């Protein structure tokens, strides 16, 4: 009985685990890097949210020579490690539930609610460029917003 080379290779089991590992390892490595990227991005987003929230809380407790807006921007930027130009402070006013320009006043006997809103923006660049997934600029924009009613 003659055995061909292919018959001998087909029956051999030595090295099968190595070949399977070689096929599966790139998939596992890609998944691991993806999980690390997602975890890092979520962590950065949480840091940004906490920095914005803390900026409002600290401003309410401190007094400085700066305006409230400048103080909030400085606090948020320092806590998040971003530029002050990436922090936006806006004010809003509602009179009986209707949005009104913040410089105006409500009519007498109307319920007045004033809000201070803070948003901060930064970018996150993943380990691998994601142009195949439609992200042409190579980074994600992360934004955090918070607000507080001031009156």
C-alpha cells in the first residue's frame, strides 16, 4: 500500500495547535486593542465630565477677581487638561417655562429660572487609524456638558 505525502500530512496532528493559534491570534489581538481603545476613550470622557462638573461646584464656593465665566473656564480647562478655548459657558433664562434671552428679565409674577451651562470639548486618537470605519480624520471628538440652576 502506497501512501502519498498528502495522506501522511492529513493524518498528522503535530502542529495543529500552532496553526490554529496562528489563525486566531490576530483576531484576539485586534479585539484586545479595541477593548483598550474603548476603555481609554470612556475614561477620558469621564475625566472631562468630572472636570466640567467640578468647575461649576468650585466656582460657587470661591471668590476671585475674575468674572464667573472666566473662572469657570479656567477651572474646567485646568481640571481636564485642555485649553480654555475648548470650554464654553452659556447662560439661559426661562420665564414660565418659555426660553427667553438671558439679558432680559421676566415679567412680574412669572416664574424665573436662570441656568449656567458649561461644555468642554477634546479629542481622542485611538491606537489604530479607523479610516476603514468612516472616521477620516483619525480621531473622535469628546464633549461633556453640565449645567446648574442659579436662580
